[in-house]
């Protein structure tokens, strides 16, 4: 799994696995899901990140596993 914050394009991308993306769907304004051939979600893109999260919160990234 990879997480990428693209400050230039003001976006966050979460890639769940490396399977090929065959379709993408905007499920809410600025939230795009990427699907593989088995119709599983393999990526999540969030656009306009700075309008959703304050810069202070972007500096601190917390990962939780349960």
C-alpha cells in the first residue's frame, strides 16, 4: 500500500495494490475510486486536499493498524 500527497496538484492518492486500473469513478465531488478488472477498489484519490485538511494536519501523518 502506498500513500502519496501531491502538493502541486493538491491531491492525496492511496494505492491499495499494484493491479492494473481499468476504470475510475468519481463517487463524490473530488473523490475518485480506481477499480481493477475484478471490480475491486485499488486506489482512492482525493482532490482539493487543502480545502479538506488544514496544513498543520498534513504535516503530521498517523498510521494506525489494528
